């Protein structure tokens, strides 16, 4: 039977001392690291590095960067870690053209404002200028002065009310390929239908419709036109059913 080697106390003491020494060294290194980390944090929070130095805006197309920054209430020099993100987002989303907003902090002292605007689905004509109409029915009156809109319908005779909101909602429901072939939408109410509209299409046809069923009926426009003679223009009536009446021509 093998006899186990028995270490004497004198042999074990150096190893115990070495183990304790290594353990103490590791603890000392950790405490030194923690000490310097705390010092660096104190210096950082007291230095300009912890203050907002740069504010960037992303995702906006219609609303100017500076207007977004002004609406956010952010100021350069403010403590970046005291920034209330929820409050900033609320201020940004209170702007009528902003649908959603996000706030991100970029190290060491940059604040990023990410904006999603309401989509522009049409333009309203004021006679000389064109103003965007957003998907929520809002007319943006401080944009596109003197500019001519492209690939979007022009709305005429509409007021900024529920009628316009309904019209904007119906346009929003349509596929983009159909919206893009609408040239003009005129609000032409009747005694029997206060929601009546007249459309002039890019392909030369005219459409008589009602806002109440506009998107439901207009989605079938390509199918209806495909059955008509492209050389014979006229009015496609979509108020109740769907039928075509050619323009009167002289012999």
C-alpha cells in the first residue's frame, strides 16, 4: 500500500503566504482601478465632455433642422445625462408635421433626433402657390412657395376641415401607382352629395366620385380604363355604380 506524502506545516506555510499575496495584489489592483475610474467619472461629469456639444437631426424632409432643434428645447452646454428623453419626444411630436420622434445619445456629447414626418399625399393650390397636404389632412402653409409639385394630385376648392381630412384619408388608402396618375381633384359638392369630387386624370379621363367611397371605387380605375377606347375621352362615373359617358363631339 502506497504511503501518501505528508507535507509538514513548515512546507505549507510558504505556499499559503504566496496564495494570500497574490490574492491581496489582485484586490489592490481592483481597488486602484476603481479609484481611478471614479476619478475619471468625476472629471468627466465636471468637464465640458458631459455637456451637449452637438445636436443632429435625421429623417426630416420638410421640417428644417433648426426648427426641430428649437422645438426639442435642447441647448448646447446642457448636461447630457440630465436630458429627459420622454419630454423631448413629447415636444417634438406636438409639432403638427412630426408623426414620431426618437432621441439617442451618442458618446461623448452628441444628441441625435430621429424624425418621422407625416407623409405628403397631395398639394393644395392657392392660385399662385402650392402647399403640401399631409396624411392627417393638415395643409403646410410655409412650404413650397412658388414650387410646382411632381407626382402628386393637386386639390382645389378644399377648406382645411373634415372634408379635407376625409379626402386625405381616402388618398392614403390608395396604392401609390393610382395616386400618381391623378392630376387634379376638385371639390364640387352637390345638393344631393356634399362629398362630391371631380378628378382629372393624367391619361385624359375625368372621374365623378364621392369622397365617402373614393378609395373603394378608385382602386378599380385601371381595370375600368383597360376596357375603354383610349382615343375616346369622357367621364367615368363612380358615384353609385361605374359607367362611362364620352364627351360630346361635333361632326
